[in-house]
C-alpha cells in the first residue's frame, strides 16, 4: 500500500480497495480484524476484512488499541442515538439511526420505522457483529422488534433478495405507520426492495412541499407517492403520479387516506415516464412543478434498462416540454457513480436539447441522520436540485 492510499485513509476515507493490496493474498475469514500500515510500518487503521467485492477492508478505527468488540459496538450505538437526539425533531419516527461508516459501524445501516428497526448488512464481514448490535439497539432504542436484511450476494450466486427476517422481538404488523413532517406513511419492514418510504429523500420532500402550494405537480417515478402526499398537504391544485407499478399507486392512495387527504385533483398513471410525457405533450398539458426521481437502475416493461447516467438527459428534456416558463423542475439522483458536477452537466444538456434554460435555485442532499465521514466523497450519493425553468 502506497503513501497516497495511507494518507487518504488517515484523512477519513473508510475503505481500502482490493486493488490497493497489490495482489497480496489474504486468507483471513470474513470479518477478521486487519491492521493497515503505511510503507514505513506505521499504523494507519484497523478494519474488517471482506474477501468479496471491491472493498477489501472497511475501517472501524484509527486507534491501535481499539477493537470492534461488544462494548465498543454498544458504545457506538449510544453515540449514534445521542447525535440524532441533538439533530432531529422528536416527532420524527422514520429515520436512520445507524449510518455505517459515519457512525463507526462499517457495512451496517439501521432504519427506524415507529417501534420497529430494520438492520441492513452490506457484507458478510459484519455478520459476527449482529448479537452485540441487537443488544445495543434493544437497550438504547427499546423497539418492539428488529428486522435484518442481507444486501450482499449470497455464496450461491445472485438469486432474488429475500425479505427481511425478524432477528429480535415481536413480529411487525403487515402495515406499519411511520411519520415525518406530521405526515403518516404505511411501510412494510419485511419488504426486500424497500419499505415504501425512502427516508434519505426527506429534505427533498420538504423542499418540494415548500413550493407546491397552488401549483400543478407532476411526480415521475412516484413509487408510493411520498412526494405527492407532501405536495397535496402543502396545497397543490393538481397532482399527477406516474409509475410503472400499479401496486405502487395503490400504496400511494393508502398514504393519502392515512392523512385524511382526498383523491380529488389526483391522477395516477401506470406506465413508462417517457411515453407518458410524450402523450401529455401531444395533448398540450402543462405543469408548474415536475419531480424527477428515477431509480439508479431499473428494467422497463419491454425489457429496456434505465441507467441514470445515460437516460437522465432525455427525462429532463421531456419534462421541460411540459413545464410552464417560470415553473420548477426538482431533480434527484441516488447513485454515487454520478458525481454532482456530472449531474449538473446532464441537467444542462437536457435543457439544451429542449431549447430551454435551467438555473439551480436550491440544492440539498442527505439529511443529518446520514452522517458521512470527512474525506469520503463517495458517501454523498444523494443529489437533489430544484431548478427554475426559463
């Protein structure tokens, strides 16, 4: 390992990539503690070894006398709880309580939905930490139940991601209600592909709500309608939600019901966003606020693959064909592989193709319950920009 890699790790980056090992074979089991030293033999940090994937070692300390043992795990859970108590509104019941490297527990995230917690494991290297993690979570958060989901590839291959399993406590109800900004959302803590509420987009929803009053809103890739519900409560005059999945629209309707909001003024359209927008443009429809929040990778009904970097420009161009001059375009990207500078270029490219202009007027990202170590730019995967349309 070179001095440049050692300096990057000392500056806060929590990952030692496999190519930095220089081809040296390691035979330690997953989760074994590995000491990292610089070319002079000086201690740099200690991390958990992962024999699979591009990240070989995930750092958990830069102190040579510290181990990631049960007392340390419980202490880090306590510190994470204290941080959220300082930063978050006490009424918020849907938020992240452990954010991996930002809370000193690499390869692990934990989300809270009311009285239940969902643990996500991103590498087999952290499996041995589970008993101590459960104990710390039960002690400091007193949940009714803790669910666990493994998000790494199993030894048998890809396969379908299984639902989250109950690791501790009581079985959750089929429909669990969590709350943000005084708005209720129905969530499923066992769902393998998402609970029904992307809690990392909270600040983006807040931003949309601040500008939705009196506006006609188009919500693309609407999923379970979180943006639509926020816009409805804020006083939008018309809301159109577009998503491929009819089932997602059913869950969006349920979220409206939970908040006592009428479906009057709402339209739910199942279908491909680009095709739906083309039909709307043919009919001359216009909107004052359009939200673009595509998945980073998805497969459409005809088998075509949507990749954010490749197709976002076309989404922006099509959306601008439906946006009133003086309107707003809210654009989200949730992939670390698309840096902010490139995202801005894509927005500008889409505007040029539509012969319109865009000006970024507000920008946000991850909320404070998603702490990112300084020196770890890849951790800032979420970009959300509100643009004025000319």
